[in-house]
């Protein structure tokens, strides 16, 4: 058989390669959490679940290849073509759910890092949209033909909508949500109190998702090559790029988090001096206490998630939250938000602010958490020479 008449080898090699790459990235992400002595949080569990779901989709892809996908329909039996069509319906549904798990993992990672009100609203809105979208697209894929059997038995009475049209609608929604998720953290990154080089590095880290958009866009163009007259052969490029798109999403979600694992590998191999500063570390791991930041939730998580702040800095130095979000005037709304944060965010680095007032004899007079008045009556007895505010942090392990 001529090389250009069989796409099975290409589909098999492509699917296997990108799946292995995604699996390795997920393993490095977990290793990074262990290296930083951090517990896995919702975004980590979600990407692990997405990887397991990916393997399920890949199983159906290999089943389609084994049945004859990648070979011209004229060389297959009707039974093989029908079986490929049945596998395709199941694989399509699993594929769109896999994209949703990956998107939710990225949104949860953003939610853990950024504590800004508008950011939370966007995360809720995008998350709600992708969940509603996957429900709609699932029904669309299942009932693309009525009755469903007409999809693989065209002679049956009934009607069908355009299969390629549904694929295009799905691809358009996927690309749109990918773009929104990609650009969501970038404005806040450039507001951080970092050097320009660090801001650029963080932008690159979060911008790695552009490859997912490229994969989705290229897959969009491949969809037009499909034809029902030779479905088994023309389906192979679409399915191959589907595997690339799923794995690229998982890889992009993991890349900003795997720096500690790469540093560990570099240390173990003893090649630190040959590596760029990004992969060189000064210590063998993160201590039990981490340096907090002012505008983000888990500083150690941010450091490993961003993966781009080298040297002595181990956390973001972010602008404070928007005024009014923590103000007393918010009343019950603030309390409700705090309770929600306690539920959704990991219990790391709880802060306690201690204010000490120093008198003329150098004696620290005050010591109440968040009081700042030095005790009742002390300000009248001893001249006030200075106020020192100290914020201590502890981890809930």
C-alpha cells in the first residue's frame, strides 16, 4: 500500500507522542508540589482527572485506528466503517469534556493565585459558560441525526444536521474561550511589583497557552478536509489533531508549575552550572514556611506556579486588593466572601498582623493583633516615637 494511502502510522505515532508528553508534564507537576512540600489542590486534582480522561479518549482513538481509520473507505468493509462511526460519536463526547476539565483546572489555578474581585467574577463567568457549553454540545453530538442510528445507516428514514458544521461550532467556542482564559491574567501580571524581565518571563509562562490556540485553529482548518464519501481516511487528520489539541491543553496548564521539578532534576544530575538561571536553585527545596505576598493567596504556590522568579525572590510582590473589598463597609458580603475563600482556597500561610508602638525609652508598648493603638491610655503617658507593624505567617498543615 502506498505511503500516502495509509494514515494509520501517522495517527498512531502522533497520538502516542503527544499523550506521553502530556503525561510527563502532569507527573512533573505533581513532583513540583512534593518538592515544594505542598498539598495537591483542586487545580492539581482537576488536571490529573483531565489526564485520565485524555487516556480514555486516546483508547477510543486507537480503537478507531485498529478498526481501519486512516485507510480509504473502498478498502474497508461496511462493518468496519459503521464501527468507526460508532467509536467517533463516543470519542467526540469524551473529547469535549476533556477540554472542559483542562479549562477548569486553569481557572482554578488562576483563582488560587489572584485575589481580585473582578478576577473572581470572570473566573465564575467563564467556568459557568464552559460547563453550559459542554452540556449543549454533548446533546448536539448525540442527536446530530434523528434517529441516532442514521449516522452510520444513512439509508434509514430521518434527518441529520451537518456533522462538519457541529465540529466548526465546537471549535469556534473552544478557540474563543481559550483566548479569554489566556489573556485573563496578563493585565494583573503587569501590575505586579516586579522587574521588567520578570514580568516578561511571567507573561511568557502564562502565554504558553498560545500553542493550544494554534492547535485548535489548525484543527479547525483540517475539519474542512473531511468528507462522508471517504470518512475512514479523511477522519484521520481530524482525530490526530484532536489528540494534539487535548494534550497541548494539559501541557500548557502544567508548564507554569513544573519549574521546581526541573530544578530537582538538574540538581540530581549535577548539571546546574550548564543550565540557565531559570533552572538553577540555591536550596534543595522549600522550607515549611514561605514568604507571603500582599495580593495573592498562596505565595509558595505562586512561586512554583509562575516558575519564572529567580534569585532571592520566592513570591509575587503584588499590588493590594481593590479598595472596598476588605473594607468594613462591605458588612456581610465581606464575611461571605471570606468564608467562600476559606472553602475554595488551600489553608496555607494564614496571616496575623501585630502592631507595636515604641515610646521614648525604646519600650514597645502595644501588642494587639490589628489594634494599632498600643493599648488603652498608653499613648498619653509616653511620647510616641514610632509604630512598627509586623505580619507573622503560619501554615495550617
